């Protein structure tokens, strides 16, 4: 970059001032504010009231196309490192950054601050609290009214006496008056109760506008839930806004990951791809070919981000316990210890227990009588199986014999048919010979 450093840094004071002397003497560190600009209308020379400005390299007024990337320091007259965008995301009408917002304002580019909708309630609450504190400070003062002709010794005891003291009053001094007529404490009037009702109403409005309900910070001053359904409903409704904010963060991460994929497709070379996926770098140049607009607009890059989602351990434990209560009774009735142990395993895992700490139910061992009965039953089944196998073999043999007899019958019948056919052929030949001999005898010589 070319240019004088005085164009970048404000001197911090007039020449010869204390600030300049400290800077030149190395006693202070100077910081500057630098803006990085991504523009879709060049470097701004097309503005109507634009004043003539220099560039860092002395180039013409419009050194790049519409999509420019440069730096500048507010208060100076130079633009630095003017160049095209590092990644042409403008082809997809996109920007090289992601704006995370929770409240969007229709028709506006910038979103609404999360605290802005509740600033009115917050200011009103601050005013009420300030008034309450001022009132408390005022009403904490103590006043006592004493008649002027009271004895000075009694007045001193009232002002500076101990916690328990006895006041001697001469009846002659009282006359027809009572003690209450001589000494009386003055009380400030009570605060208007309507103020407390308005204050409570403002708190409710603040909670509804901000979503900072008492359940979020485990405040039970409003009373405990009377049923599990009520507690579950409150918990689910309380998580609506945090879940919405969490989903917006995940969506923002997904969009950022899409830009990262596009940048990787444009900038990665085959050597870097080979380091990431061995053997895939050779085909990478072919994969990079193609129109960038088509790559950005016809291909969708989706990256699932769920790292911000904290697992709801309480819900997982509740679900596992509910399934265990429902299915364990059925498993016990059926005597299925494997199913019961699987239900117990799921319940243990929901409570983050180690495998070594899990306890399972072993199948009951049969008694000697039951073992003998099972062995006898197995032997009977084995004998039945052997008998069935023998019967099957005998049946197969009979079937084979039957099939052999049928084949023998078919062969005999075929031989008989062949003999009949040959006999008929011989008889036909004999008849033809006799006819020829008769013709020859009747022919005159």
C-alpha cells in the first residue's frame, strides 16, 4: 500500500501537543478504525455529491467493476487494497457474511433489537422502583410531637434514651391531659395500593414481551404445579422462545456452512483435497469445472447443524421411565427377562450410568425336578424326531418303489405296443406278397 501514514492515523492533537509527544516518544499505543467494505456498486464514485478522492495506487476513479472489495479509514481520503470480491458470492445474490437476527422488522434490512420492544416497560419499571425507594427513604423518617411545656429531662430521654427507659411524669404537670395528648408519634400516609397493582401489571407485560418467565429461572413464588400435566405444559410453553432462537442460530450456521462449501469448491486444489480425502484429488479439477452461477443456484449445499441443541435429559429420563413402567409389567407377566433387561438398560442410559454400574435380572435357574422333566421332554422330542425321520425315509423308499413299478409297467406297455406294431407290419407284407403272386398267376404267358 502506498501513501503517507499521516493520512491513516489522526495525530491525536495539535503539533507539539502532549498527546503527540507521548505518541512520538512511544509512551502510548495508537489504534485506528478500519472499515472493510463489500460493494455491489463499485467504490462509490457514482454518487451524486461525491468529492474527488485518491486511491492507494493512483488508478482511475473506477478501477474495478460493480462488485468491489476495499478498506478505508474514516476521516482519510484514501481507499486501500481495492480489488474484486475474494469469492464471487454476488452471483447468487449473496454476501460473504451472515446476519443473525431474532426479530425481523418488515420492510427493513436491519432487524429489531431483542430488548427494543420492552424498553417502554423497562423504563416504567425503573421509574416505579425509583419512586418506591424515594418514598421508602422519606417515610423511614421518624417524627414525634411533644408539647412545649414538657419537662426537659423527659424530652432528653425521648431523644437519646436507652432501649428500655422509664419516664417519670409529675401529675401536676399533666393536669387534665393524657400522656397521648403530650407525646405522639407522627405516621406518614400509606402508599396508594393502586401503584402496586400497576407495578404487577407492568411486570406481567415485561415477562410476556421479553419471554423471561419465572419458570426460566426456577422461580416457584407463583405456586407449585398441581399436576404433572400442568408442569409439562408450562415447561413446553416456556421453551418456545429459546427453541426459536436456537433454531435461528442453527439456520445461520447452515447458511454459513453453505458459503464455506462454495468457497471450498472454488479455492481448493487437488493437493489439499488429497490431504482431506486420500485419492479424491485427481478427480477434483473435473468436479470444479462448470459455470459458477449454475454451481451456486442449481446445486444445494445442506449442512445439518445440531451442536447448539442441548439434550433434554429430564425429558429423556421421563420418557424412559414411562416406557419402563408400561412395558415392564407385560415382560414380567410373560417371564421375558431379556425384554425387561433391555428396558432397564434404556433407563440406565437416560441417567448416564456406566455399563459396569448397570444391574440386570438373570433368568431363574430350574430345580432338579424341572431339569429332569426338561431332559425327559427333550429325549421324547428326540425320539419323536428319530421316528419321524425313519417314517420319512420309509415313505421315500415306498415312493421310489412305486415310481419304479410304474416305470416298469410303462416300459412293458411300450414293448407290447412295439410288438403289436411289428406284427401288423409283417402281416401287411405277407398280404402284399400274396397279392403279387396271385396277379402273376392270372397274367397270360
